[in-house]
């Protein structure tokens, strides 16, 4: 055999193994992006070309006249792979541009790809049967057999890909990727020129030169795939680098296959001197010499990998503990999920705590049900026994590398300490805020009591004088109207001062004295007092006393304050013609008092603020009504809840749960 035949034999074998290597890596990694899917099919197309060429070349070597079935099969797979390669090359570049954010106009993408794919399918469907029947196929330069149409489509695709590579090179984030894309640009430029010279140019090239050029051209695709291996391993290109165990395993497998192929070839060459079994035994025994050096190299690589991984995990743990000092458990959970996902390059991460304080919604744009492709669970144990929670992770591929698994297990051992630190700081901050709020409210109460004390007497004197003046028949009508208006304003101001006094009154906890009252009587009294105000506003105020025939463990004054403030709020919120209802029902040994209005409801943005002191949406409100309700209910270990809207997008229902007085046995 001549040198060119050996070069083709070795090159086709290497090309077949390289494409098979990438197909196995992509299938094992299984990152769910269109880029990886198109890359797989491009590797499959080149695998068909190299595999078919290798099959045809071996048939020519081993058979004086190759079997028609073998040649026909080789023609079919070579033609199928080459027919689809232009469309797949262009599609791969467009998908990569999309992942890099460089594909700005996507409307024409489908049209262009559809045109190239239709051209490839048409060429495969019409050309392969003709070549099969003719039996004449140029295995050295298969592009010649596919015709000028294939050469033109391939030339356009190569030129377009070269343009994309120029854009990728200028936008590359680092030097290795920049060099890779400039290399690919040179590769596509050379491939374009070779296609034009070998398949489109009108002049003929000498056969020996043509065969040499065709051989080089057919083996040219091996170069970028081999360079890509190095970039993926050393620079984590395409984000496959963390799956190094997958790369090691596949590389070792294919090196073993190559060595076995070499053993077979050398056995054939030495057959005149030694039996093939003897030469194979010698070559396999030679491997023993390399076991110790190989062990040292692998040990050094594994140690370096372990040290790098531990450094990365220690840095991540330091970041988590720093975030834990913020005292926000929910924020810490989000931070843990985000940083583990970024640092370990996982598809999705979410943390579920046993105390139920994990965020209820998934932190990804996709629904969690759609994310759960093949999630793994790593328990977070306290002291190696009590389960604190579970860390769910989903890798991009089908497997988790050993170093990633070890890193996740070590992280799960450290997370309970960070969570405890965050909870302690959260509790400390909560107590500090509560203490500061109580101090502020105490100061406000003192100020309110002082203001009320200093203003109530003058206001009372002014009110008395005005009432006396209004009883005088000599008072002019113009002044009488203004005096009535002034009297109403003094009454409103007195009501606000009374609210301030109510709020500033010291809290009396339940258990310091006996307090109870008749709930039905209190509801009836409040309804009677505010019935005139309801009529004035054009509202209907109703009271249902059926469920209120019990004694509640609340003082009459406190229950009156609670009901009065709720009813006043309901009357002010309900438009004219609406209704306000007060009812009570006994549930689980407690009395539930319900106050429902027909107003517009509470906006969702304000629901967390309505019980805060001095928060109001009214132009003349003090913001103390509901704060007084919450405070008085808390004095007797009750609970305030609300629902809004109640029906048809309107209405608010306040539910106050109060303890029932127990009869002594």
C-alpha cells in the first residue's frame, strides 16, 4: 500500500473515533440546549462520512472485488452524511450565536435553515439511489460524485460560517476562545477555497494531485474537533469542563480501542515473522511498563483536581457564612441556591428545609415540575442524625461527576451551621426591632397622653361656649351655621384625641385580673350607637346576635374599643347604599366576631401595613383604629384576621377570635 492509502486509513479511523467520542460525550452530558442537539447531529453526519469511507477503504484492501452490498451501504451513509453537513454546519453556528446573544434578527433564521435542510434532503433522496444503481462512486473525493449542486450549497454554507466565526472571534470573552474562533475562520476559509478548486473550478487537476488534495480536504474536519477537546478540558469551553470524569472515561475507552486497532495492524505487518497471537501478546505485555508512570500522572491529576475543588468549596462556604450574617433566612436560601448553581455549574438547585421556611415557589423561570428531569437529593443532617432539610440538584447532563458529588456532600455538612447562624441573627434583629418599636410607641404614647391632656380641657371649654351661643335666639343665622361647623370640627378633633388616649393606654395582659363580659350585649350596644351614623351615610348596619350568647374573657371596655374601631372603619369604607354586618359564631372553644363591609377591599400592596400604627389611606385619618384593635386583641391572647375581597372583587371581612370565659368547676 502507498503512503496516501495509509494516511487515509489512519485518518478515517481517527475521524470516526473522534466523532464517536463527541457523540458519546454529548449523550452522556445531555445539556438540553438546541446547540448540543445540533452539535450531536453534525457529529453524526461526519461519523457517517468517516465511518463509510473507512468501510469502503477496508473493503478495497481486503477484497480483490469489494462486495456490492458493502459498497452500496458505504455510498449511502457517506452521501447521507455529506448531504446534511452544510445545513447542520450553518444551523450550529446560528444556535451558538443565539446562546451568545449575537442573533439579533431571528425571523429569517427558520427560513434560511429550512432552505438548506430541504436542499440536503432533496440531494440525499434523489442522488443516493442514482449512485447506488450506477455503482460508480469516487470514495477519495465523494463531493465529485454528489455533483456541482452539493458543491455550491457547501461553498455558501462554508462562507456563511466563516462570517459567523469572525463575529464570534471579535465578541469572544477570553483569549483561548478568540484564538479558537480565528482558527475556525481560517479553517472555513481554506475549506471554501478547497471546495471551489476541487468541485466548482472548470479546469481539471492532475489525478495524483487531486487525490492528495481530496485526502487532505476530507481529513480537515478532524482538526477543529480535536482542538475543541483541549478547550473543553482545559478552559471549560461549552461548560462541559466540570464533567471531567466523563471526558476521562470516554478518552480512556477510545485510547484502548485505538491501541487494540494498532495491535491488530502491527500483528498483520509482522505476520511473516511472528504469529499474530505472539505479536499481540508482546504488545499487550508492553503496557505493563507504563502502569507505574500512568499511575503517578493520574494521581497527580486527581490530587490537583481535589485541591482545586476543595478551595472552591471553602470559598463558597465563606460566602454563605458571610451572607448568613445578614439575618435573612429566605435571602440566605436564595443565595445558597444561586451560588451553588453558578459555582458547580448545575442546571437547577433548590433547598427544602424541614421547618417549612423554604420559599414556596421555584427560583427558576421554569415550573419546578418541568425542572425535575432527574433531580438528585442530598440530605442536610444535623450532627449526622437529625435531618435539617434536603438539597435538590439537577445537573445539565445525565451524571454528576465524583468531585461535584463530594463538594455537594461537604457543603451539606456545613449548611446547618450557616442556617443556625442566620436564624440566631434573624432572631436578634427581630428582638432589637421589636424593642425599638416598643420604645418608639412608648414615646409616642407619652407624647399623645400629654397632648391629649393639654388639649381636652380647652376643647371642652370651647365646645361648651359654642353650645351656649347656639342656644341664644339673638345669634345671627350666618354665624349660627359657622358655629355648628366649628362645633363638628371640635367633635372630630375630640374623637382623634380619644383615639390617641386609647392607643397610649398601658397594655394590660390577661391573667393580671379577672375580665369578662357578655358578647351579645357589647355587639348590640355598638350597633345601636352607630346606627344613626349608618343612616346618615345611607348605609344598612345589621347585627346578628345568634352566636354571641356567651361570656368572653375580655373586658367590656376592650370589646367595645375593638368593635367600635372595626365598625367605624367599615362604615367609612362602604359607599352609600351599601351594608355593614356584625355577627359572631363560636368555633373551637373561642368566639369569632365578624365585621364585614361592602367597600372596595384592601389592595394587596397594603395588606402587610394596615395594622401598623399611624398608617392610613384616609385624608383625615390617624391610622390608629386597626392598631388599637390589634393591640386590644393581643391583650387577651386573641387573634385578628382579614379577608379581602370577599365576593365579586369587593368587600372586606375582619375576623376577631376571642377566648370564651370558662366556668370554674
